């Protein structure tokens, strides 16, 4: 079972993650993690902070020796390169953020104490942990990909880049939809026997944990509402070479909360960025007077990085289901377990 914790603020000293439960003897180096950290910083429409100030690099503090995991907790540190705002107090509430509910809940008069942790900066720590999970899964030929499907309603890159330019010019922001595809997952990860073991539910929770993600689809997703069953469900076939197989994958690789052996297809929608250069109407937390929402360096659109974060959080959820089924303390043990399961399936 993989467990992880993250700590750190947007403009604090560093982000840290601890990943527990990673088996021993997985080859792992900082570059495996830094590649995805770099991808998280890219994307058309990102603000100046990503381009100029941050170049995220993870330092492995524990759990790895001579390029291999040891089975002990893996601690990671990603230093923050921009910390100058950390001491600046803020009272102008920002609609669409954690500011108001957070200030009331934690009894704060300085919104900085809320936004520093609520910021999507924390997702760098998630991506680092996700990169390790991806590396583990890739050893078993399970791979995770992502792509942006639409931004601001436009489905072509050229069109959405234009929309992002226009939104930037107007002091506005955009959201969109990204898709995650997982190939190579064996049949039977996750389970129908209890609600918290359903893999579709765990994927949805993982994706919804990304700030600004407001909906998740599996396979045909919401479009099924307008379809008849005969056009939705993936019929089952069998022959000696392939065993059981399907000709369609409308279920998105998940049936009964379990992988069905087909590619897993997930989509998530991200709301438009909440900080607008042309500020929204708001209220000052302390004076209670009308004001404009605070504007700090902000992205115009962050769907591309959200897709990279999506890969990471989904990787952790899948690695968990994988280890639940094939779990062992070392890579050798897991390889033996999965080989035995594959043999068992062939004999059924
Ligand atoms: C990669 C990424 C980057 C983001 N960048 C910003 C940003 O620059 N400005 C902003 O206002 N919100 C940004 N957000 C969204 C906010 O973090 C999010 O909307 C806010 O924390 C409130 O959470 P909620 O939308 O889930 O309710 C970003 C989200 C992600 C995933």
C-alpha cells in the first residue's frame, strides 16, 4: 500500500513529500522525477512565475541508495525559488479560491495563511510522488499518458492558443478538459466488494484532489445519458489466441470498479483560473468594505499542467490497486506474483 503526505507553502522554503510503501529494488534517480516536474511547469497561458522564477528540481533525501529504492520511506524536497511574498499580509478576498471559507474556518485575519497552502503550487509535491509511482508501474509495462482535449470550448491547439491570447488581453482566464489514458493495466485491479476499493471511485477522488478540477468522466462519461444500452456496453468475445476480448472500449477500461484489461480512459474538467487580472468584485476580510479581489502573479490557463498532475495522481491510485493485488516488499516478489496471476488467468 502506497501512502504519501506533502507539506509546504507556495512561497515557503520548500515543498516536501514522503512516500511510504514503495517496494525495494526499483531503479530511481532524481531525473526520473525532475522530468515530470519540468512538464508541470510548461503550458501555453502560464503566468510569469513558472517561466522566470521556478525551475523545480527534487532532491531525494531518503529511501534510495545506489540508484535503487530500499523499501523505506522516500522523502523528497523541492526548494521554492520565489519566497518574497511569504510575509506579505492580504485581506482582499478572492472569489473562486479557498480564501473566505478558509479564513472563517481557521479563524484567520490574514488570507496569506490560507492561500499559501491552498495554492496549486502543492501539486509539484504530488507530481514528484506520482513520478515514482509511474516509474514503478512502467516496470510492469503499465504506462500513463495525458493530453488536453479542449480549452475555452476550442478543440484545436491553434484555436485555443488564440482564445488564451484573447483572454489574457481582456484580463480574463480559461479552463478546459484533459484526458488520461493508461495502457497495460492487467484485468482485476480494484474491486466491487467494498465502496472504497472501487478503482473508478479512487481515480475520481484523485483527479478531484487537483485544485480547480470540477468533474471527472470514465469512458463515454456524461455522453451516456443520451444513449441506449446497446450502443454503450462493450460486448464480450472469445478466441483461443486472444482469450476473452472486446471490440469496443466505451467503459473506459473499468467495469464493476475493476480494470477490465482494456486501456483506461479518464477525463477531467478544470474551471477557469479564479484570479483575474481584471479583478472580480469582493469584500475586504477585515474592514468588510467592498474591494477588488487580490491579484498576484497568476496563470491565464493551466489545463496543460493540470493534465501532467492528472497523470501523477492517477498513477498513485493505480499503483495502490496494483500493490494491493500483487504487493510484495521487492520488485522480484511482485514480478513473481504477477506472473503467477497471468498464468492463473490463462487457465480459467
Ligand atoms: C496547475 C494549476 C495551476 C493553477 N494556477 C492558478 C493561478 O495561477 N491562479 C489561480 O487563481 N488559480 C490557479 N489554479 C487554481 C486554484 O489553485 C484553485 O482554483 C483554487 O485553489 C481553489 O480550489 P478549487 O478551484 O478546487 O475550489 C491552478 C490550478 C492548477 C491545477
